[in-house]
C-alpha cells in the first residue's frame, strides 16, 4: 500500500534480547526426574568425531550413551548449569536491558521418556520459576516447544519422528506446557530450525543405519518432517483454542544461497537450494506443499505417507508469524564437485566475504535480502530469534573478554535489519545468539563461544562457572537503551 511516511528507525516496542536452547544451557540432565534427550547422547570434540555423532547416531551409539552414567563425553548433559544459575543469568540479561529472552523447554524434563501419561511436576515447576523470574524483570518469554529435544526413549521405542506415533506423544507434551504456561508466554515456536531436518538425526530423532542410499535417507527425513508439519499445525490449533492472545511461529534456519557465477545454470542451482529452504515456510505459512517439491520428490523416489486429513490440517492451521535464525550465506554451482566446491556444490569460500574461525561467512546483506524475501512471499511478521557468530574468546589480563569482532558482527547485522525495516518489512524483534556462552550445537564445544556473557567453562568440563560480561554486553546494552540508534 502506498504511503509517504516510511519507517526511519526500529519500532517503539521492538523486542531486543537473546536466545538459548535447553540442551545447550540447562545441564542437570539426570536431576529432578529428567531423563536423556537425543542431544544428550551426542559426543563432544575430543571424545569422538562430531560428524559421526551429530547426524549419524545409531541405535548402538545411543545405547552406549544411555549406559554411560557420566557427562564426561557428552557436553550437552552439563550445559552451563542454567538449571541452577537461571536467577543469576536472567538478572544479568535483564540488567542488559533485554525486552525478550528465548528459551526452549526440555521435552524430557516434562515427560522423561516421552510416552508417560502424566508429566513430571518438578519439570513443570522449574519453568514456572524461570518465567516468573523473567516477568519480575519485565522480560517477554519466547518459548521453543521442540529444540532438538526429543527424549531418547522415543528414538529407541519407535525411531523418533520417522514414526507417526510421535505426533500423539508430542501433542500430549505440547498441550501440557501450553496449559501450564499460556498465561506467562505469548510467543511460541514449534520446531527449531525445522529445515535442518534435511540432514537427519539431530532434528528428526530418527537413526538411519539401516539405510543404504541417500534417497532412502531422504525418504525417512521427509516422512519425519511431514509428521512434524502435522504436529505443528495441531499445536497451533490448540494454542489458539486455549488462548487467542498467544501467537505461534515456525522457525527456519535461513541461509540465502548465491549462484557461483552469472551462468544461468548456476543461478538455477541456487534457486533450487533456496526453494529447499522455503519449502518449509511454504508448508507452515501458506499451508500446503508447493508444486515445485513434487518434482524433487519424484526424482528422489520419495513418497510421503499421509492420513486423509493431513493436508486439510496443515492448510487450516498455519502459523501466525515467521521466526528465523540467520548466521551466514552460501554459494552453489550447477557442476557438482568442481574444483573449489564441496560434493554437494556448496562453495567453501565466498571471496567477497569474511569468515568466522569455523568458516561461516559473515554476510549482513544476506540477512536484509532474506527478510525481504520472506515478507514478499508470505506477508507475515518476522522475528529474528537467532543471530550471532561462534568464535574463540580470550580473557584479558583484566579478567574481561574484549570482543570487538563480535560487536562488529552484531552492528552490521542490526544495520541490515534496520534497512529491511525501512524496506517495509515488519520485524518483531532481534534476539542475539547468545546472551550467555553455552555448549555449541554443531560441535558440542565450549571453545566455540557465542555469548555476550563469558562463562568460565572449558571443553573438558573444567571451570568455575563464573559469569562475566564481555565488552559486547555493554555495547548491546547501549543499543537496547537507544532502541538501535547507538550502534
């Protein structure tokens, strides 16, 4: 719609804050009734190959993890002990001026094995305390229902989301926490970075050691994802029935893909990569499987098994808003395996962009383009619920981490967000990943640090757990106080 007055700054009630995940911060993996989740069965750096654990878990490796009573080889079991430090952590986040704080609820803290008929009251009580503490400081909770948190019991019982049985167990869990917390939580997300289910276990909770070909693996992954689509719609339906003031969002790992050259074949390859990402929001926001995926399914011999009402449920109960994580962009080429490219065609390095020590490109303009793409396509508000850089930090002689590189990263991405708002994109808020250091999802390392607050904990599990603000903490505090005017 034409209008002469365009936005010049961030909205008055913009939600500045930070984001975390239960499996990366909570610890207390076997306390107060909690049992293991799949993420608690993933080994850390130095205890095995990360590539062989994050998505290539087997029933054998999971059973070995279940039989291991310690956290020595499994860093996500200890996290950063948010379970016992939540009051301190939330106070520090509040002192920074945060308007919103995103956490996830550990499914296996509420239903320890996933299939119990009654919830674990100690788990419910814990999150009540967490939300009460947030509200004490005027912080808006943002809650992810499932953030790589499937109880390992359900993977061992029926292979996670590969089984349709997961929908019923998930809905028992989702209804329980919605009933418990809808008065305390306005913003909900169903599945974290649902599109990362394309790589398998860490998101789907389904092992694949019995499969031989890549197409067989894709069949299992897309079937698992279909079950999540149905579950997401049913959870959205239930939330709206219980409390019409609450909103449900999807959560997409957004990484824009560029063509390697102006060659139309490379441009087409990039379009296909971007469509594979947008497929998930097409389903969860538009409410239907897009036509372009039918060809993809056919070429990869994928046949989605659906119940009669599945597509009607997905169509009738789309999400209210889109949330995204954004870290980097990618480059792809039509010629797979050419020099300089990985086997899937993804470019290892973009010569126009700097990279983090973990080889993730730093591309704020990609965020602006992503926000515009999503708004143009869906006309739904967008919430940036993760943005940050994983890198090494060094504590100075004064006991403080001086991190101008992190400040520069956030500054450039906040500027890009403002440009998207000026473009006309309605952005709900911006949550940094992360307000505190935590165990990295992708590598299970502490040395890959994201936080504005340094936590004295190391890859081997040693450390005092002392929390100390970094320079970036005080910088972001000024950003929030000025509503984005002082960058």
